[in-house]
C-alpha cells in the first residue's frame, strides 16, 4: 500500500494525468531460489498464479483515457481552481 501512496504523491508533484496499477507476468524461471521457496510454502498459495496476468482491455482503456486527457487543455491552460499545481 505504501507504493500506491508514493505513486499518488508523485502524481501530484509531476502533474501526471493519472496512474494505474495492473497485474503483470510471473515467469517462474525468473525467480530466485528463495522466491521459489516462498511460493511453495502454504502462505505462498495466496500469491498470484504463474503466467500472463495482464488484462490488456483494461490497460488499453486506461491508456486511451490518458491520451484523451492529453489532447485536452495543457496544464498552463487549465482553470486557476484546478487541483493541478501550475
């Protein structure tokens, strides 16, 4: 959760259009011995499964929304009461 808080604060500081968190890919061949060991423990069963976990439709929709925002007014053109620092 700390990572999400850090991303949110960076989002405000950089005038980013937004941020998103998506699943990725888990390749078991790329794991270290300790990482593979943790996955074999009973608690490791709650970890994400191996393989391709990205939802490309969600990613494309998010990217399209950001692209739409970028074609709108730029930060210097925004209203003074906007939450985005100028």
